C-alpha cells in the first residue's frame, strides 16, 4: 500500500486519487487498511445521503441528466463525484466514450474543481463489482468528496446491486412505449427512493408518470416521488436537483436494499474464502453436499 499516494489523494491530488481508486478496483489495497493507516483530516458534515445511485434502462438519458445535476450541485459549492459503472456493452463498446461526450459539466472552468468523474469497467474487474464500488465510494468520502453519484444500468443482478450499495436510489425511465413500466420488470421499482421520467419533451412521458404512480398505489408502503424532467431542455431539472439533494429514504426501499447488500457480502465471503478451492474439489468428486459447502464457506 502506497501511503504517500493515498495521502496525496486525500489532499486533493487527482492523479493520486485515480491511482488509489484503481488499486481499490484491482484489489491491491483494502479500504479498511486505508482507513486504519491514514489520518482522516477531511471532516465532512454527514449529509442526508453520501451516495446516490441513478439507474435505469440503457438510453433513458441518465448521463445527460446527471450532467445537469452535477452542474447544479457543483455550482452550489458541493464537491461531487460520479462513478459511472460501465457494463462494457458490445453496443457502445463501453459507456466511457459515451459518457465522456455527455458529461460536459466537467469542462466548465468554474465547476471543475468540484467535480470528479471516474468510469469503472466491470468487464475487466475480477472481484465483486458492487463491493468494489462500495469501497471506492468509501474512499471518495475519505478524500473529501461530499456526495457520490453512481450511474448504473438497471438490468442485470450485478448492476442492481451496484445501485443497492448507495444510500439512495433513483430510477430513471423514459416516455411510455406501450410495453408497461420497464423498471418494474427488473425489480428496480421496489428499490426506488424516487423515480424520474426523463425526456418529458417527448410525448408519452406524462402518461408514463401516471402509469408509475398507479403501479405504486397498488403496492405497499409510501410511494416515492415521481418527477418529470427533460435533460434536453432542462425542464424540471432544477426542481429534481433540489428534491434529490434532500431525498429521504423511502421506508419501502430499505429492506430491499439490505437484501441486495447482504447477498453481495455473502458472495464476497464465499469467493474470498481460503477454503473455496478445497470445497470446489470436494463438491466435484461428490464427497460433500452443497449444504456442507455453504456451512463451511458461509460460516466464519
Ligand atoms: N428528447 C430527449 N432526448 C434525451 C433527453 N435526455 C437524453 N436524451 C438523449 O437520449 C440518448 C441517451 O442519453 P444518455 O444520457 O446517454 O442515456 P443513458 O441512460 O446514460 O444511456 P446508457 O449509459 O447507455 O445506459 C442521447 O441521444 C440523448 O441525447 C431528453 O430529456 N429528451
Ligand atoms: Mg450513460
């Protein structure tokens, strides 16, 4: 562990920050060791939330919307970081390129000291991505980034878990396409502390917001706020930015979120167990059962 580099990162050096995050990403340093070994000088007031996941189907406008939100929040003096989880889809060849193009707030001279952006290429990662993301969020807080936004596509278990590690989850949807509520299918809505229907400049957005409200009314617990925005013409974005900054966690999402976190940690426990190799060999020759294996790996 390069303590000098870690201290530089904490003291604001961006290159050291990038390197430290890479070291967390590839598993060469452990966040708990870092916390034990560095003096944490950045005393942040604990805000309402420290991490906010913005999730939803590909192409609904998450990056465009985040760009506007970052401008507003950074403009009000908050230090805000974005972790863009890159599912490395063959479609885009990786969201990095797309997001670089779409996130323009970072090019603004007056804002750039308050904004830090980092992509995480999940394809290259060997470990448990949601927990790597959680560790990176942790380090960003240590390094003085008050709020961390996580952009993740809301399909696929790992992506949903990346959202579940955040303090708050916002699900972004597009206008109605006649095939019902997308996020509902992915089990995302039960995790949502707020829902944004973006592309309100297109027809079908209001109808979709109504569909969402109806589907919440059928469910249990209090419905999260449903907001309409257009990242294109900025309608509703300032309002959304202010609601999101003070967003309470909705009671209904808490259990679902803890379930995802529990599963992520359980998986890490199994994968990082020194007994895993032996257990796999025993399973392969049939000398133990799955229950035996789980008892051994899932225990202490
Ligand atoms: N009409 C309209 N188009 C929008 C709006 N917001 C984004 N778009 C367009 O939608 C497309 C996708 O936007 P992105 O911000 O990249 O969407 P994303 O959800 O981040 O996509 P992935 O990262 O690939 O999942 C782009 O062509 C945007 O220009 C909006 O409010 N209205
Ligand atoms: Mg995007």
